[in-house]
């Protein structure tokens, strides 16, 4: 069935209602070389909200703080009706080691800065942005819970962290009566499906809504790259564009372009764009709550919102699944084998939905 932005979904095991597509505000501001100027960013915001969207994603250091500052301006008249998500832990001041990281000092200072930049009294959803492999999880969870008790943060979440640490944190939060994590943000798309190994199943089991970023693999799935981009002469040019960024990251490969070709084929059959098909594949995954769309222009946002109307046939979905399929690795592949199932369950048939 077609969706709309006001076909709200519950976020994890909370009662918070969010739109099935989140508006990514990392493109608000031009400090990184490829974002939207203030007027265009305002158009993106207005278009999304007018369609019923309420879930907006940013971070304290996106576009050097301009993303939060612009949202603070745009949300003056409708703050209460929106779910604003921001993040902490990335370095805010080069040379100051305590201006980044997951620890309590960084957490409290970052939240205070975000409150000022967002021009608000509270943050709806706060993510730990990047795992630092240093801060004890008890320090993180207690600090987050303190902010919730103070009313400065309503819900807490995590991004870019190992599955075993997230599940451990959730168990500790439950045991000690601290605020639980309600969302997990990860990169997930037809090209990068590593989340299917542990992160997405863990999130479903532990009550975290999955919020995928880069659902179009940085634009690779839109069809704008060709085999010419694999030629040595077309390596990263250093011009600061998003295309240059993807080439430098190694995202433009033969495998990835082959997956993009299948997306284009399915899109042609459906009379849709590759961007709509790639985004709809993520959106329709039962383990996903709301992918983040990161448009730079109103036309791109309009196109992305068309993914809400995409409905695959079983054959089309199977082709897309096969194109981007990965090996789950140990122990998943072994545990899924017919031999192991026979050894452990005999002839018993059990339907699994995870």
C-alpha cells in the first residue's frame, strides 16, 4: 500500500510517532562544499513539513553547526509538532580532546550547544554519534539518563556502534532503570547490507527502531555514475563535491555499479526513478523504521518522496535482494544450513520472521 509522510510509525519501543521518511539536514548549509544555501534549505524544510513530515535529523557538527542553526530558525513556529534528532561525540573544537568523544563532559557541553543552536529548550532524540572505544558504557548511559531527567532530552539513541555494545547497553539500562535506547542509526542500502548480520536483528530484539542513513549509497544508486568513473583518469579530483567524496571513499566499484544497473532496470519497468526504487527497497524492509533522505534541492526531495508510492512485485523484490545479497558469515550461514536445522530440530517446522 502507498505510504504518506503522515503514515506515522512508532520509534522502537517508545510511543513516539515519526514519519516513515526522515528529512536529513546534513545538506543545510554550504560549509562542506555541496549543501543548500539558506533559502533552498528553507524550501526543503517547508516541503517536507507541508506533506506531513515530522522527523528531522541533524548533528551538532553538521556543516560546522549551520545545520542546527538553520533548523533553529525554521522551527520557530512549529517546534512542538516536530521530532528533532541531533547527535553528539564528534569533535567540536580542533585541538581540544574533550570537545569530542562519548564521555560526560562532551555530552553535556554538546547538548547545551545544540540547545542554543536549535533555539529550543529540549531535544526530542539524542544520538551518540560515533563510538569512541574509550568511554565506559555506564558513564554514557548515566549521563544520558541525567539529561532525560532534567528534561533537556526526551529520548536517547545510538549510531555507528558495535551490535554487542548496543545490546549490552540496553541490558544495563533496563537493569538499572535508566532511559533505554529507542533508535539505532546505521548505514544501510542495497550496496551496504552489513547491518543484516547483527545490527538490524539485534535492534528488533532489543526494541530499537532502525534509522538508516545513506539509503542511496551516497548517490551511487541514483544511476549518476558510469563505468567511466572506474577509469584511473576519473579518480578523486579534490574539488570537494559529493561525487568526488564518493570516488575517494571507494564507493564507485564494479560491484556497486552492477547493483545500480539492476536498480535502473527495475525502475524502468515501473516507470520510476532509480532513486525512488533504491529508497523504497530500504523503506519496505520490516526491520527499518525511517530511512533518512538527504536532498540538496526541492526537485530531489520531491523525487525521493515518490518512494512512498513504490510497490514492488515479488519478482522485482527478489531481483533487488539477489543483486545486493551478502554472505552473513559465521555463525549465521552455518546456523541457517539445512544440516544444522535437521540436527537441532529434526522434522519440526518453525516459521521465523527475523
